[in-house]
């Protein structure tokens, strides 16, 4: 390892955050994991407690925080629709007040700061695949607005701090990510379908299943996020990070039924309001600026994820 840095990961006890903490500890850095445990779990980071480089702080990012760090990965925010819609006001506060507090901390300490933004800033896209210059199609008053508009406002704050205070920012637009340590009951499609298949329960397919998503394995995502943080100064993004292989949700259901040998039947449910009909990242910029692209094929990533969920049962 070249330089040992003091790195803070907000949302570090969550799904992506815990993989990121694990990777940064393995690289020899000092890692401060900040989390309020709304959707995260101590179990996700328990293996790191033995490392003297790892520190855990229970804290809500909607309140100011005074610590000394070199880099901040700002991941704190529930990501699953059922969780971010549970307390929508808190979701907006987490994105907006959380960004203000973490950017204030970055400004004071001159730390580099990366924002975990989302493909949801594109809303229900009318352009396909989505590249970073597409401005999006978001319903500001719908049930997803608290998350989508909160994340959009956070991006605005990041770029205002960059222009106004020369804060060293990075904005990653993360597309659907899956893998071990997803919460089995957080309602996202990969965890829902795998748990239902393993229990032999009906697979709940919303709408006709023709809507599409593109799924990135968590190890690939963590690699992309770290490359963006370590890229040359001025590489602010926003940069799409995701897997450009697109499939329908019905196709995902059939794939998971096949990989688990499940006897489950498909049960159709209403499509939730404002559920995007198609989503696929254009990752040209990530390929060029970060020399990054996903390496784990969906089937192989799903096998590891299925093995993880089997282990929980
Ligand atoms: P997650 O819900 O597993 O993790 C989020 C973490 O943030 C949890 O540990 C939670 O307890 C913590 N948290 C929530 N509110 C907080 C607050 N106010 N203060 C401190 N901690 C708080 O979700 P994830 O999938 O790991 O997502 C991580 C980040 O990546 C999120 O910002 C999310 O918006 C973004 N993202 C994820 C995906 C995906 O597919 N997983 C896609 C796009 C963007
Ligand atoms: N979905 C589904 N059944 C489920 C959970 C989700 O058909 O049990 C669908 C959902 O309507 C959406 C897609 O799968 O079209 C992805 O949903 P998820 O909540 O994982 O993420 P997001 O909508 O934020 O991309």
C-alpha cells in the first residue's frame, strides 16, 4: 500500500458500504464507519471489529459531525423503495442535510468526498441507455420523489461546493447493484426473488415483468467507486457505474428459478407507481476516465448471492 489514509464511510454498515469498508481495511487504511443502523446491520461489519484500523460510530448524518479525515465516501441513505418510502421526510433529510453536513466536514478538513448518487436521478427515462448528460424524467411529487429528488439535490450541493469552495468532489451514479449482504427482507428484486425461490414461495412479479434493469455485482461496484475516488483531481463526475447488460424483470425471475431449482410459480402484482419501465447505463465515460467495466457475469454473481442467502436460512 502506498499511503495509509483516514477514510470515513457513511452508511458503512449497509450492503455496499460494508463491502467498501472491508476492501479499504484490506488495503491497510484507517476506516471510520458511520451509520445509524436504519437499514444497516452490525453483522455486516462484525468481521472487521478485530482490526485495529476499523472504528464504528453510531451517528445520523442529518446531524453535524466533527472528525478529522482525508476521504469521505457518503453512502448513508436507504436504497430500497420500501425503506426509503417508510419515512420519506427522513429520506430527503438524509440526502440533503446529510450532504450539507458531510460537505461542510470535507470543506473544513479539505477531505476528498464521494457521493453515492443513483440512476434514479434519471427517473423513468425517455432516453435509452442513459448517459450522464441526460437530465432525467423524475416525478417530484410521487412516492419515489423523496429519494430521487433528495439525491438530485445532493448532486446540486456537491457541484455548488465544488464551484463555490473548490471542494474536491466525486459523484457516482450507481445503477442496480446486488450481492451477498443485501438484506433478505429489504424488498429489492434480487433479494425478494432469491428468498422466495429458496422458500418455494410464489415469485412476486410487479406489472407484466417487461420492465428492465441492469444488475451489477457488488465487487465490481466497489472497484468502480474506489477508482473514481482515486482518479485524478478534477474527475468530478457524475459518472455512471453499473452493468450495461440489460434484462427484463421476468427474465430475472426465470433465471433465479432456474439457478435455485425452485418449484415456485410466478405471481403477478400491480406495478408500483412511477416504477421506471427501462434502465440501462451507458458506461462509456467510466470506461474512458476510470478504465472500469464490470467483470462478473450475472449468472455467476447470482450464484454467489444465492449461496449467501442459503447460508442465512
Ligand atoms: P443500504 O440500505 O444497505 O445501506 C445504506 C446504509 O445507510 C445503511 O447502513 C443505513 O443504516 C445507513 N443510513 C441510512 N440513513 C442514515 C443516516 N441518516 N445516517 C447514517 N446512516 C444512515 O443500501 P445500499 O444498497 O448499500 O446503498 C448504499 C448507497 O448507494 C445509498 O446511498 C444508495 O442510495 C446508493 N445506491 C445503491 C444502489 C443499489 O442498487 N444498491 C443503487 C443506486 C444507489
Ligand atoms: N420488482 C418485482 N418484484 C419484487 C420486487 C421488485 O417485480 O418483489 C420489480 C420492481 O417493480 C422494479 C424492479 O423489480 O421494476 C426493480 O425493483 P427494485 O426495488 O429492486 O429496484 P428499483 O425499482 O429501485 O430499480
